[in-house]
C-alpha cells in the first residue's frame, strides 16, 4: 500500500481527507505523523499556486507522494476577500471565532441576500521529481449574521448553504463530506490518484505496451 502525505497540521482537514480517501489503497499520513515541522510560505496569488507550491515542496522534502490543498472563502461584497488570506484574515494568532467575527463586522448591516459567497478549494498532487496534478471544487452559499452549529471549523458556522437550509457547521460530517468545496475537489483529485496508482502497479508499463 502506497503512503500518501497530506500536507497539513490541521486535524479537521486530516479527518475529512481520511474519510474521503478511505476507498483507495493508500496509507494516509500527515505532517505531524512524519515529524515535519517546516512551514511552506504561501506566497502564491491564487489557491492553485499555493497548493502546487506546498505539494511540490513537501514531496521533495519527504520523498512521498504528497497531497496539498489551498482553500478559502470568497465573499462577493468584499471583492472576493478574504480569499487566499482566509486562514490569516485579521492578522496572525486569531482564533476561528475571531476571524469570522471580523468578517461579520466588515459586512455590517448588509442584507443576507447580498452576502453571496463561496468556498473554493484546489488540491494539488505531487510526486517527488514528477509532475503536479490539480483539481478544484466550490460550494456556493451566503454569509449569515450569527454563527450556527457546532460541527466543522473555520468559517463553517457562518456559511449558509441554501439547498440544505443550514450552515456547514450544522450539517453532519457525512453530508458535509459530500458537498463541501474540499469534498468536490477531493473527489476529482481521488480520480486522478486512482489512475496514478494503477499506472504505478508492477507490470503496468508492460500491460500498457501490449494494449497499444
């Protein structure tokens, strides 16, 4: 079974990804398990640039196939902010609660209908010295004026999904893992992984040659 490194220190993310990748023949590990403390500077201007940078760097450092993501919240009324700065919004050291409170303060008395937003996620898969593959997912919603729900993390308590009549923090992990931006991107990326795993099997090149 091939080991796949999930490039995160976030326990919420690793729980989600382990569930989403449970059907693949992979031993899923993460930075803490591998003793990796190095932090990649997310200097990219887009989610794709940051995800690719992290995947390539950690694959090179560890010698493992690496899965990295970059994701965040885009609020239309704020010109797409916080975007790539979602995890650092409001400055370093703030809690999730402080970050979404800052967001609500910026939106002020704006009516809910005008608070359109989306979560966007890009997953990048890198092999040491090899190419980088990417996949993207989004989920559309609205920013509500007060947090709701106990599950999830980050901005989940204030992100309302109209089709489900609930915030992401009110949805069960089973439902969230099916509809979230991370779930959609992961589903696309898992298909890429399936192909890569098949190609890496012993004899795959010979089989491919015989089929030509």
